[in-house]
């Protein structure tokens, strides 16, 4: 139990103190250097990542044009999650984000599970990112002789060095990464629309509705492949909750966060659904590949090799951006946990430039294991870690929705006050979203090759979490007792 939980318990016991908003000790020491443009572009960057630039190719091949529907459905539920998180942020901005809210509304065990599952998500996502970087780099013949694991290690070292400097540098990097990604996607869509309108051939194929109707329709392989790719689609939206973490390091979260969150929905519709529909109209889905960005496939197919090179460079920056975000967010989350005693003490250490470098280095250490994975199974590394990361992000989103349910319940009891920026339809929205997310995990069982093995990891992860809790519970209780003593003085 931390100060959050202590203060919340006091509020519950004394309704007249319902206006009291608890504080998170893990928020102390951060700068407020993130500006509105940083947070807005972090929100955009979170909606455009490796899952679209690299993962969409293989998913489009497997599921066909119906992938656009999968992106739309998952995007709606992702928006609900971010909307709920945005409401919690306006109630109390915190760099600990949903871990801090879980501590307040679910207790220390809830915060412990939320934090370590998020760490699982981003540490494995980091492995996916460095794998993607290596794959992108191998697109150029001058790098094909360099082993995939060496390229992955170089990428990790570069991003780590930049991330340790300051949050302002992180914000600037994400700002420009997002600018590049958005500009490129808009440019590609304009080119795609031109190709479609002029019926210009792409790899010997004439673009149009015939690319769908003449090649098996919207569901060329049936419904099941669409179901099987859903966990990968969820993974594509995995960085959207980064807005909640970044809010703790901006001076005006109440003005910035609502604008950033509300813009996510149309971005999802435009960039994900729009891009996939356009890709399906330009080439038969069977011509796309999981080894190459679908955008590179199209641009290389119109006879302009340099276009493919440029797009490949852009998707390379997208993977670098995702890796950068993962190190940033886990550093903040682990520091919040360390202050409560549920993470190693060194993860709570701050540098002189106000960066929680202990947690960043821990995440980086796990990513080094990913370098080994790239050495052992370079052809399967991306798919393996993607599925494990999906478990982490789904559990994180479920916990966010449960926290929001408890928050709304307490608001109705008069214990806390809801901001004007709210998730609509509570509690139905939260319940339906949680049911959808749990159903995605259940449906992964139908994928015998990878998905079923991933589901079988759930009890293994559960045992590890329980064992870990027994290892830290005394330290957590001791920290809570010290904070209670301080409050009584």
C-alpha cells in the first residue's frame, strides 16, 4: 500500500474529505518540459507504429481486405480505453499513469500486476521493434551481409543513449518522428489515390475494386484468419496509452490531454482503415508479405525503386520511435512502482537531468535478450514477441477499464469528483470493452502455431506474478507503514 492507497482509504472513511486528491510519491522530481505539440504528436505517434508499417503486410495477406474492419473494430475499443485513461488523467495527472490509478482504486496488488504486465508489454515490444529495425535495414543490399542481431544491437544502443539525455530530447524526437510518419502516410495515400484514379498499373495489376472482387472478395480465406490476426491488430494500437504517461511531465495536462485524446479516433479511421482499404484496392492481398512493409511493396511495384527506399527509411524511423517510447514509458512506470516497493529500488533512481534511468536500463536489459532471439530464430523473432506483447497490452487495457469502473462508482458515492471530460456510456462501455479484450485472448487459442502457445503462457505468467508478489509484499507493507507514520505526525 502506498500513499495513494492510504489517502484513498482516508477519503473513504471520511466522506467530508472527498475533495482530497491523493498524490503519487513517484511523481516527484520530474520536469514539466513536454509542450502541447509534443503530447499531441506523441498521441499521433502512438496511433501510427510498427504494427501498421510492418505488421499490416502479413495480416493483409492472411486476412484479406477484411483487415480494415478488424482495425476499425479494435480502434473503437482502443479509443474507449484512451478516453477512460484521459478522464483519470484529468482527475489526477501522474507519470505513474494507470499504475498509480490502480494503486488508488485497486490497491497495491492491482498496481503490481498493472505495472509488471505493462513492463512485459513494452520489453517484448522493444524486442519486436529492434527486430523490425533489423528487417528494414536488410532491405538495402549493402546491409544484407550484416547479421540481423548485430543491427538490432546497434539500434538499441542508439535509442538508449538518446533516451537517457532528458525528457525534452525524448519529446523532440517523438515530435519529429511523428511528423515524418504522418507526412509519409499522407503522401502515400495521395499517391495511392492517384494510382487508383488513373488506373496506373502496380506490379502488373490494374488498381480498383477488382483487386478485391476478383481475388476472393473481402474474406478470401474465410472469417477465422480475421479472428486470428486480431491480437496483432490490438498490438498496433499498443502505444496509445502513452498519452497518460506523458501527461505527468507537461505543465498543462487539463488543456492538452482532452484535445490529444479526442483526435485519436479520426486518426485511426484515416491512417489505419484508410490505408488498408487503399492497399487492398491497389494490389491483391496475396501479393503482400510479412517480411516487407506493404507500402514498400506498392511503391516498388510502380517502377520507382527510390520510392521504396524512401518509404523503407520512414518505416525504420517508426520502429525507432516505438522503441524510444517503450524505454520512456517503462522508466516512469517502474519508478512509480519502486517508490511503493513493488519494483527493484534501482528503478526509482533519477539522473541529474530528471530521467528515471534505472527503469530504462532494466527494460533495455530485456531487449538485449531480444538481440539473442534475433540470433537464434531471426525468421520467427517478430511474431513470437508480438504475441507475448499482446498479452501485456490487453491486460493493461483491462486494468485501465477496471480502474475507471471503480472511479465512476466512487464518484457516484461522492468520494471523488469526475472531470467534465468523460468516457460515455459507463459502466456498459467498460464492461463491453473488457469482454472484447478477454475474447481476443480466448480466440488466440484457435491459432495452433503461435496463438495457442501464447495463451498457454498465461498460467506461467500468473505463477511468476504470484511468486514475485510474495517476494515484494513485505517491502510494500513496510513502505506503507512508513508513509502512514509520516501522515500521523
